[in-house]
């Protein structure tokens, strides 16, 4: 085999290896994924107070919705899930403004923020343990729930759950955003209290509703009875009119019969006189 052929084959093999390396090391992020590529040096900064030199996170490359070539042996790629997470939140024995212990159940929808700063912050905290997002969110929202519940009465919470949930979300926002998380929604699903507080709270309303129902039922019965009596009265009047009419017709008939009966002998007597 001639040296030229060997050289050509070597070039072909080298190009094939380079193409294979490019294909295998070029990564494309999915619609709900973020790539964090490490390996570059970040910018150094010196603390003027201590003189300590530290590196920032600018050496990390964040890729969202695109592709990136990961240099072999030099760079490393990590994947962070950006999809929303439905997280149940439960608090037991939270003390309200009036000292009533309340139990609350809710659900939060949380995700990693879409900005590079949010992704870097979330990656520093949760990249190796992304399941920790659930526990961290539950802790933050539970603390916010207890804090807000302590400023409100049970009646206020029940009266406007949406406003209450909004206050809880506002209370938790700073803690969540500091770790690169975004609270898309938070909703209170159930509220109960220890003891019979809620039952006692509803008794006056239940009694008022029962009283109104009893009054409405009595009014309806009275109206029905009045309608029945009115109908019977009209029937009696109609019957009386009928009987009177019958008596009048009979009297007229009897009178006509009497006149006819008397007319016969009178006619006979007149003929005999003639």
C-alpha cells in the first residue's frame, strides 16, 4: 500500500473520529431542562476585609432551550429540571390571632426560575439533590403559613382564602427566590380546627337558616290553607246559587201546573152555562 493511500486513510479516520466526537459531545437541552456546563474558571474577587480570594459562578455556562458542545476531559455537563412541581403543604396546630389551633392543607406549584441567575442559584443548592426542592418548599411555606395564621382569626381565613394564600405566597417569596425558585401558585384546600370551634362558629348561621326555613314553611302552609278555604267558599256559593235556581224553576213549574189545573174546571163551568 502506497504512502499516499495510507495518508488518505489516516485523514479519513481522523475526520470520522472528530465527527463522532462532535456528535457525541454536542448536547441539546429539552424544553423543561437547563444545562449547567462547568470547567471554565470564574472571575476572582478579593474580600477587602479578610483578603480572601474567591471565585464567582461566571465560569458556569447555563444553556436553556439550546445546544452546547461539551469539551471532553475539560468540561462537565449537569442537567437541572425546570418543570413545575406540585407540592402538598400541611401545617398542624398553627395558633391563630385568637389562640385557636388550626390545621391547614394546601398545594403549591413551584419551579426553578428561567433566568440564568435563578438557575445558578438553584443549581448550587439542589443540583445533586433535586428532590430537596420539595422539602425546602414545604419548610418555607409551612413557616409562612404559621406566621400569617398568627396574625388572623379563623373567621378571616375562611372568609377570604384567596387573600390569605396571597399573603402566604408574599411572605415566602424572598426565601424561595433566594434559592432560584419561583412560586407559580399557592392554594388553601382545607381548614380545620382542634375541638368544635368551627362547628360552634356555624351554629348561629345554621339556626338562622332553620328559622327562616320554618317561617317560609309556615307561610306556605298558611297560603295553602287560605287557598283551600277560598276554593271551598267558592264551591259553596256555586252550590247555593244552583239550589236557589232549582227552587225558582220548581216554583215556576208548580205555579204553571196549578194554573193549568184550575183552568180546566173553569172552562167546563163556562160551557155548562152556555
